[in-house]
C-alpha cells in the first residue's frame, strides 16, 4: 500500500511542478517585496496546514523574514502573507483573505481549488497555487479512496516558493553589490 501511495504522491508533485511553476515564481516575487523591503512575511495555516507554519518558523531553514500571524498582530502595507488551507473555499481562510484585501495587503494562497458559489482563495489571492488533491490517493475494496496528503503537498509547494524566493533574493543581493 505504501508503494501505491508513494507512486501517487510522486504524481501529485509532478502535477504541481508542471502546472504551478509560474505561480510559484510569481509567489516568490510577491513575497520578495517584503523580504528585501521593510515588511515581514506572515505565514498562516488553517487546520492541518499549521504544519507548514511550523516548518517555516521552526524548521532547520526558516523562511526569510517570516512571522506567525495572529489576529492581534498589527500589519502594514509593506507586509505580505502566505496562506495555506486544505480547500480554496475554507471559510476561515476566506475571512482572512477578505481582510487582507480590505487592507490592500498582497498575499499568496496555497490550497486545492474547489468550485463554490462564493469567491474562493483562487479569486481573492494575488497568487494562488493549486495543490490539485481532489480525493484520497489509494482506492479501497469498496470504491472509496483514502490517503489524503494535503499537508505533504503543501510542504512541497512551500519549498518551491521558498527556493524561488531565495534565488530572487540572491540575484537582488548580487545586483546590489555591483
């Protein structure tokens, strides 16, 4: 079963790389505005996606200029946000996205895109990265599926954004030295 899961997960990673590479580059550029400027990058995860926040803040290689977001934090227009949610129609994520739009603070959202009558993170975010996990990866005997690795896929997207951001910062620093 683990072999099936591993094969399917590799397929998810491949889809994200192929279909979301431009969005990851745009995300890196947007977040670089805060990193090379006077802002901070607030990372916020909803539900299990708090695991990405832990990696970005407490991991071996923390995200540049990252801070944890709470409702008490005072944010400014120089700040940028990186939001993670299982689905693009998560009501708590939508609430924060609407607040960021009202404050004119650009943000990146990472979630699986789902259809909705209301605006979702896909429409609200300046950049949206689709995790493309619509169902579990492993079928069972009754036709159901299980093994829903949204956190693993979100971490993969996180690293894609982080690596892109670090390349942009390095180019900026190299240009500044010349």
